[in-house]
């Protein structure tokens, strides 16, 4: 099958799964922004969204699809990296016309991906296992109610020095995610056919905008609770 056996096919799979994951991140980041809104205005939008997802059958199916997309995306990334190294040494994710500003991200996409994947595991431990997993199994993996996601998130990021460490770790993760997305979105659009000279500069801008918007949604939440935590410690 050409999607599996050809280089173009594998890049297309990477592009499709990557686009799907970016859309999920945009939704997830928008959902997380409700945490800040709730904390400022005393609303409960975040917990309401969590209740709509939680252990519902459609949320479970969605979680499995997202997990599959991550596995396929990462597996194909490894295969492509090995092939590119064999063919061109360390010149990975080569494209017909390189642009200024993407060379570092291009050469380190796998390393950036590993950092992102590592923090996905940390993120699952901090939140998914304490929320959806706890709802599904009835096994509470924290002292908090799994239905009260807002409290779980606040407790992690506002827990004194431990909260500061977690905020800093997530900031490192988001920086790696920005570099990964800024090149990944550009590369995906190019693979999908926007590879002529006219569109190269435009898709670079699109990649930067999408990466900045996606990471920015998460960063607002982290920086907000970091500020709250520091304020509580100084009070």
C-alpha cells in the first residue's frame, strides 16, 4: 500500500494525523482557557465541558482516535527520520526549497517530538488518569473528585514551589511544541500540494500563526496560574 510503502504516502499520513492533532489541540486549548475565565468570573464552564466529555461513549471513542493518531504520527516520524538519515545524513525532513528560520526545527523535529510526547505522558498522568480514567474505572487516583477538573488543574499549578516547577516544565513543553508545530504545519501544507514558490512564504506564515495560537491558548492558562501561585506565596 503506497501510504505505507512510499515516502510521499508516509508524509501524507504524517500530515493528516498531524492536522487532526492540531485541531484537537486548538479545541483543548480553548477548553482550558475556560479555567481562567471561571477563576476570574466565578463560572463553571470548564467543569461543564468536562462533564460533556468525561466517561461518555463518544468521548471514549474520541480519546481512542486521538491516541491512535498520536501513535501513528510518532511511528511514521521515526520511520521517515531513519529513511532521511540514510539518504541524506542528518538532513531530515528535507524539502525542495528550504526557508529561512525553519532549518533548526526541521533538523530537530524528532527530538522536539520526543519532548512533546514525554510531556503528553506527564499530562495524562496529571489530568487524564485523575479525571476520565477515574470516572471510567471508579479508581480515584487523587484526593480530588474526578468530576471537578477545575480544582484538579488549579491544585497542580498553584501548589507552592511544586506548582512553580510544574508551570516551568509545561512552559518548556509548550516552547518545544511551538517549534514542532511551526515547522510541522508548514511541512504538512507543503505535502498536501502547496509547494510552489508563490505559496511557500504564505504557508510559513500560516504555520507560525497556527503554532502561536495553539501554544498561546495553553500558555495563558499556565502563566495565569503561575501568577496566582506566586501571589499566594508572597501574600
